[in-house]
C-alpha cells in the first residue's frame, strides 16, 4: 500500500474510532438508567396452582416506588435498600384477578447495596413467616400487602428487620414472564434437578438460559425441593441475581443490546423516580457484580397457629438481620 493510501486509511480508521467513542458517550447515560432498573426489577414471584391462559396483561409488568421520607430522598453515600415483592394477584394470563398491589406478597426479598464497599446481600423472607404487622396484630407476612399495599409491607419488614427501606419494587406472574421474555431470557445457575408438576418446572442443574415461563417455574417450585418455601425463596433470588448478570454480560458482548433493554423497560416498567435519581441509582448498580451479593433466606420452623400453617422465624433469622444491619454480608 502506498503512503497516501495508508494515510487515508489511517484517517478513516481514526474517524471511525472517534464516532464510536461519541456514540458510547451518548449511550452511557441510557445504559446507566437501564442498569438501575434491571437491578431492581428482575424479581420473581411464587405461589400455588397457576397455569398460563390466553388473556393479556394490563398495566406495567413492574412498578418501582420510593418510600416517602418527607422532602429528602435517599443518600447515595450510604447503603441503599430495595424491597422486591412478587404478588399472587394481577396476572390475567395466569388466571389471577385483582390488582398486584393488593394481592398476597408471595415473594419478598430485601436487597441491600453498599456503594462504598461494592458489596451487598439479598435476604429472602419466607411468605408464611408469622410476624407483627403494624396496626394489624400478628399474621403471615404475605398478608400485609392485602391490608395496606406495598407501603404496609415495607413498614412490616422495617419493623422486623430494623433496616430502613428506600425503594419498593412490585411485579406479578405476568410481569416476570413478560420482562424475562422481552430481554431474551436470563442466565441462572439452577441448583438441582427439578421436576415439579405443580409449578410446571422440568429443569436440569447448572447454568442455563431460562425463558420467562421457566424462570417463573423455577421460582415457584416448592413441594419437589428439600427445604420447601425456604429453598424456593433462595431460587427466587437466584433469578433476581441472574437478571442482573445477564444484563451485564449482554452489554459487554454487544452494546447494541442496550436498545432491546431500553424498549422493554419503556414498555414494562412504571416508576415515579426522576431521571436524575435513576441515574444515581445506576451509578451504584453498575459497580456491584452479582457475585458480590450474598443470597440468604431467613430460617424458621413449621408451626400451626389457629389451624394455619406458618413459619416461626428462628434465632438464625435474628442473626442474619443483625449482620445485615451491621454491614456483614
């Protein structure tokens, strides 16, 4: 190649590189916003008996809300907390009527992220945990949302854990399947061979890409796994962390995948958070790999109260919550 030809080729290559850098700079704010939403919305739900039907879902797949603390918002120089809730209602495709925000909270996970240490934890609350509900005496924790929506469930978790919640995230059977299918599935490490007719789960162990239906089935399987509800709660968090990992992997492999995630978020997620707040959340979310988030479930023992099957949380649950408060993840 002649010198003039090489010069033209080098100039063209530099121009392409400059355009690419400009494109990345323009896409970065969008990427960060999506990362924040992904962290808080790839959640799972669990419950008995539902099978998909032909009805279409109404409304957003996921709702993200901020816990009201007066005029001030959360401080981003300390840890941030999200209560991720899966409702058993508001899922017409699965024959579940009503609205998600007044159904039973059959999947409850407290996600804690510390921006300073870039670590955190996901703590699962068994849905049948027998707890004090502010203003409502004692009952199963999943009933709090029936009486007072996500806000009362937040207060219940705060009272039980001693941990202030900054944001709540609500989804349903339909919401989970729509969200996961919209982004092409999520990669999850399935912990064991599962063949559960009730949940519709037929999965082999190991890392694999799950469709929306498979992710829901893995999250719902209870009778076929040792540990029942406690193991199911851990599996739900596996899907939550798998969603974040899938997003990060897709962005690393192909930045153009951002467009698909943006389209899904725009179509499926409703939130009253400002753009600036989403951006700040994203700056935190992108710094924390899924491997830095521990996956714990509050332990307890089966009990019967007034003819109802419940779980009495044990001393191990108290220790997990104390460690979480202290930042020991």
